[in-house]
C-alpha cells in the first residue's frame, strides 16, 4: 500500500485537507462554460503574491529559447500524431508525449526531461516529502480558441465516481506561450485567478485544496507542458524510467553447473544498459534519477 501521507510533520501538506468542502462547491458554480462569474472575494494572484501561496509559482522556470524550441517541436510533431487515439474524448488530437518528441529530437526531449526532474525536486523540497515521487507522464498540450476545462482535481471526481488516474499526488504545468487571451487558471477553494506567463511553472497537490479549472481561451492558442507525479512507482512512465522496463533474463532450458569463477571476475560486475526506449538518452547507463528526500526528511532506517 502506497503511503498517501508521505511528508514531514511540519510540511504544508500536513495543513491541507484533501477533501472537498463548501468552498469547492461554490467555486465550481462560478465557472460556466469556461466563464468565471466573480464573487466579492475573487481576486488575481499578483506577482508580489507568488511566494505567499501554498503551492509553487516560478515565473521564469524555462528560458524563452527553451519555450521556443518546444513550441517548434510541438508544431512539428503534433501534425504526425494528432490522429492517434488516446482514449479520452476531451484530449483527442491535443497531446504530444515526451516519447514523441524524443523520437524526433533528443535534445528537445532533454528540455522536457530536465523540466520533469527539476519540478519533481522542487515539489519534494517545497512540501517536505519523505518518499520519492515518480512521473507518470510529461506532455505538450494545445488549447485552441474556445477551449476550457471545468474545475477538477487530478485524482478524484466530486461525485465519488471512479477517476481514471486516482494514483496522482501532485501536478505541474509549464506555460510555453502567453500570446493569447483568456486561459487563466482558477482555483476554486481559494477563489483566486492566476494569469499564466511564458516560461512559468505552477505545481500543486492533486486534491481538492488545489482544485483548478482553465477559463476559456478567447483568442489565439495556449500551449502548455503538464506533468503528473505519484508516490506509486508502479505508475511511473517506463519511457521516462527505462530501467523499470528492463527485460528479465530468459531461464535456461536445462540447468548447467556453474563455471568456476576467478576472484577478479567476482569483484568486477559487468554493467548493462536497457535498450529500446527513445528516452534512454535522458538517463545514461539506464539509471534515470528520481528525486529522493533530503537527509533531514528521510525516514529512520
């Protein structure tokens, strides 16, 4: 069983109620077809307030040239994969996966891999986590004019019906452009609106405390790079962690006596490298790094 409370006693997560409350219900009612009807308390999150939130906002997480590189790769690859079925009507034709980018341009995929590793580390530090996080996907998404997304969490449904990704514990988004209108991020429980800026990272917990929706894009197109994180290693994307998908050795047809080995051969073990993943370039030697808790937060033993 995965520990869903894998953080230090003094973590911000210890103060967050993951369940929904009346503020969630009220916040959802304010958003109809991507249009927010503000309450008297609704307010924007200003740049001066970025550091005061109980979630992460980093204005210039990616450099402009990195954003441009990924935007160019999205336009190049999207046309090749937009007819692929992903199994969720809302996202059909809108997703370019990290593996898609890696198959065409390894250096562009390295930007996505670097984002995933840095964001995972930031989440671990910010929330004083005591267990490693694993990424279950890194994507590039397009939001055309008229697109919106109702308030939601990334791991549960408010009516209690089965969610498609209940294992997710944290989420993050990097915004690759800001030359569009609308498309703000609205947090229901906080009644706050965040206007994304190019290169900005936003990362938060996956429960109702950070329930969020995307307001309607009224002009232009919005391109984002989301990723999702879990304490459950079984849900890790094997494209990102190729060593998790290393093939098991085939059993011998007939047992054979073990050959006599020299002491030198016993002391020097050969190193093998998993193959078959276009993302193996992101983890030389097949050892994809994952965030580990800092020493002061590591569980005893």
